[in-house]
C-alpha cells in the first residue's frame, strides 16, 4: 500500500500558505481489503493536519466515496470556455528530453503570475512530475508571448491546463 505526500507552497487569495497534496493512494490487489491504505492515510492526516494550512488531493471517479470518510470534501474545479479572440503567434512543441526546453519550461514557471484559485509556487518538482509524465505531449511554447501553454485538444475543444510565463495571457472573446 502507498500514500504519498508532496509538500508545497500554495497561493490562494493573494497569500501564500504551506500545503500538501496527498497522492498515489493505492494498494496492490492481493493486499486489498486489509485496511492498509486506511491506516496509511490516517497516519498522514494525523502527522500533517497541524503542519499545513491546505491539505488536498485529486481523486478519480472510482474512489470519490472513499475520501469523505477521512474528512475530505469534494470541490468543483472551475472550467471556463469561449472562442479564442486571438492566437499567441506560432506555437512550438516542447521536448523535455532536450535541456533547452526543460530550462525554458522552468524559466516560464518561475516567471509565472499564478492564475488559478490554488496555485503551487516556488517548487517546480510537481510541475516536472506532471509535465514529464501525463502532460508531456501537451507542452507548447508561444515565443511571441514568452509563455508555455499546457493544453490538449479534445475534438474541437482546446483544454488549457495552464499558462506559464511573464504575465502574457490569451484573450477570450
């Protein structure tokens, strides 16, 4: 069984807070039903509850009933949509196997002005975990805007996960 803890500094409502993201909650199939994950999660919560201001996790649909038993509440992830009013100029896919592209991603992250309601700041570890894994094929550099766009296409919809840069933004009509 496993439960991981990622310590981070989180920005919320224009102030910074120590926080943790609980993740990688799982048990090998042959050990399920023995309460191993429950004991690990209880230990993590006991150990960290008074050491951070914000404690959260991301859950997939198959386990949404599990986490309220530990005091977690569901939160809606805001989603905004609209047609693009203008494009940020030519986009170049990033290849994180290239040192220059890794450096470019990190530079844009460090220069970012967080635009999400709960943004991880000052520690690129989780950024590199996601961008080096699940989002690896969805990284683009808009040189004209000096911005990395983390986005993927779903049919005729562009799902923008994040904009990382010096404050340049894409305008919605």
